[in-house]
C-alpha cells in the first residue's frame, strides 16, 4: 500500500489529504449490505465535503437526507442544492435561523432538533413572527444510567417518560411548530469501541454495551409510542451511528440510521471489532529531518481530534509500518518527530497518517486528492476549500 500511494501521489505537494476511492467504495458497499430495510441519513460532520457527500448519497437508493451540525452549515448546503436537512443539535441563534426561512418557503425541508421547552418556544416565537411552521425532531437521551456508572453522553435531558410527556404537552400548544420525528442516538454503542485504547476497559466494555442495548431499545420504543399517542404519527425515527449499524438495523422502532464515520473509517473506529472497513481518508507529511539514527521528523502533523484527552486522539501513524510517536512530544504543531523500529524513511520520503476522527481532517486541508487503483483520479474540495468554517 505504501508503495502504491508513493507512486500515485508522487507529484502532489506535501502536506496533503487523500481519499482512496477503492476503499471508500468498499465501505459504501458494507453499509449498503447491512442497512436492511432502513433508510440512511448521512452525517455531514463526518464528511465535510460537498463533492464527497453527493458521491456517497448517489450510491444509496434508500438515502433520505442529511444530518447537519450547525445552522450556517445547513444554509451552505441548501444554497448548494441539498435538501432534507435534520439539524443534529438544538440551536438558539435567531439570526442564523432567519437565514433558513427563504429556503423553507420554497419547499426545502429543514427539521430542528429540540429537547427543551426553551428551544421549542424560541422556534415558536420566530415562526409566529414570520408566519412559518417549523418541523421538529425530539432528541431523547438513550444513555444508560447504571447504578455504578453513567454510560453514554450528556446530551438531552429527556431521559424518562415524565420529562418527555411534560415537554410534549407544553410544546404541542405552540401552533407554529409540529413534531415530525424522534431521535435516540445510542452514542455509548456507536461511538465506543469493543477494544478500547485503554487496556483496563477491554474486559468491561463489551458487557456494558450489551447491557445498554437492552435499555436503549426499551426506552426508545416507549418514547416513540408515547410521542405518537400525544403528537400523532411520526415521519421518522432516527437512531444509530457507524459503530452500531448492525444492531440498530435490527431495531423495529427505527426507520432511518445516521451514518458518517464508516465512509472514511478513521483510526478511532479500529476499536470496533465488528467493522471490517477500510481506511479511506488520511494525510501525508514529508520527512524533512533526521536528528538521530532512528529518529525522523515530519513537517506538520498536530491534527489532534476532539474529545476527552488521550493518546488515541492522536493521528495514527499509518504507513510505512514501524513508526511511533515520541512519548514526550507527540504530534507537533508544525513538525512531528517519529521513532523508527523498522525501516527508516529518508529525508524527502512521505509518512501517511489516519486522523482519529472522520470529518475533522477536512478542517485542516482545502482538498482531498483522490486515487483509484494506481491512478491519481482528481480532487474534492473540503468545506475549508470552499472557504467555509462552521464549528
């Protein structure tokens, strides 16, 4: 693989980001195979490229829309011909919401995430003032609160029936809004691997995830049933993520699954034993120094992922094999030293890395250089390459 990339990308200036189209196609085929009867909603935050988003969507007959991550990003997508955008997170930015109204008035579908009366009332206020009805998706919290551990993410306050019922009864009095969907994202299953970076977690994590799936399914079904009893028939129930695809596809209450990271397959997802995917995206750095016999230095590389601080948020040294970070330095802001335990790359050679998360790579580069087979195929612009930066 290393020799192949060196041939294909020989004339691309370093540093650069790449997208292996053969691997992307294989990952798309995997997702297609296990979606079952569910529709797919593509998570834009995990891709962050107009061209790649369109490429992926065109491969899915069951494609239903996008899960976006900010209002300004949603405006950008609508401006570029996209439609059916589910805002994945609540928003209270009035001026940004107003930018969506012209698109909604001509029939573009935008759905707002709500988990509190305050957010719901803000949409009602804007809707009443501008004579428009907002579509709403209720975000329920499907984390599992074990007696000894809170297992999941701190997101929505809708953790039980009383809170959901209270919100629905108050929210449904707001006539410039309508409830069209429910989302229950099982982050503790989709985003947590079975083989964690920390060895001490490996024995307990599969047990926690198995126990949590039972609670997720029970609560999400109950939440959907309650919502439909109070608010009427829903258009969709959203669940899942790349790491829980196989399990979520079996859940009868879910009608659509959000998938994003599976397409690039970043390094953190190596911790999921159930995902036989292929690394599709990464970046290459030039070796510019050799201060010691087995130490090389690459130019660039400090593209650390978000989340709780740990070494698994570092970019993974991908190719060639046998290169490791120095414990007291790690990936640097403008240069990255590496220790070689095998073959030592020479000055002028390239070291290839995989980002720990998916779309965050695109915030660092303007272009994704694409290859297919042994050929350099072309380029996709990232959001940054389009001159955009959202979060």
